[in-house]
C-alpha cells in the first residue's frame, strides 16, 4: 500500500511563519530602543526665539526707562548744550538729542540769544558724560538727522533723568506731551522745583520751547 503523497504547500507555510516571527521581533526591538533626544521635539512646545541682532535694543532698562528700537555705544566727544551730545561710534560720529527733556537754549548769534543757565546746564551734563564710553538707547531720528535717545550712565542711571532731577532741564511737555516718552520726568521736575535746584533757583525760569517761540520768533526776549 502506497503512503499518502506529501503536502506540497508545507514549505511555503513554514517560510511565512518564520518571516512573521522575524518581523514581530524587529518591531519589538525598535519599540524598546530609546529614541535620540536630539531628534525629538515635544508636541505643542514652541521653539526658543532667536537672539536679537547686534545693535538691537535688549529691552526696557532698570528703573523703567522706555525700551528703544536700537542702541549706540561709543565715547562722548562733545557736549553742545544741556540736552545734545556727540557720540563717536565704531561707524562714525552720531549726534544725539536726549529724549524727553529740553534744556535751556545756548545762544546762536544776535537773532537767537541764549537763555540764563544754558551754560550751567551744558557743564552739568559734561560732568556726567564727557569723555566716557556709554550706551544710548535710541528711539528714532529727528528731522535734523539726530538720534533721539536715553543716554545711559556707567552706573545704569539715565543722564536724561539726572539733568531734570538736578534742575538743569525741563520735562519736555510741549505739544501736550508729544515729546515726552519717559513718564518719570514730570515728577522729577516737581522735586527739583520744590527743592530750588539749578535753574529753579531763578523765579522767572522759562521753558525752552516758549523761549524759542517768544524770543527767537516773536523777538520778545524780556
């Protein structure tokens, strides 16, 4: 009696089973193996912002000085009056008009006489900044091409504020405060006036913007 013929599909079935076992083992190994943390990014977590470009203002300064849109660093090589200086930066000299203040006007010839205390204001500012390497936190350029800035002293104070606090500049409140970016200035002025500091020792102290109009334009300098 002849035996049953062998099952011809047995070899194929065995191969299929072996392939399935190997695939399952590979999947298990991949699942157990820790992933490279350098390639992972937690879901829902934003990437850190890029560092600010050089020369950009880093943010509001200590003491609440308003944040600028750019900075300038260099040596103060000239003090023209109580609110205007020249800073020598790596890319050349920059003329800086100090923000939020207005100092007594220096004279500009017979048609534009200077105010009392103008030279005292200039000398006081020079004592703070002349020859020093400082950083200016700047907001814009004015119509004369000057950088409008808060000038930061070596100890972190604003030279703009120090001028007002010492009684050598006004808080620039002309045109309903359009030029007053630093809101601390009016209170510093009140303190200086109450103490009779600097120009406030004079009973007839006149705001520079009023002087420019009355004296320089209307020729009423009395």
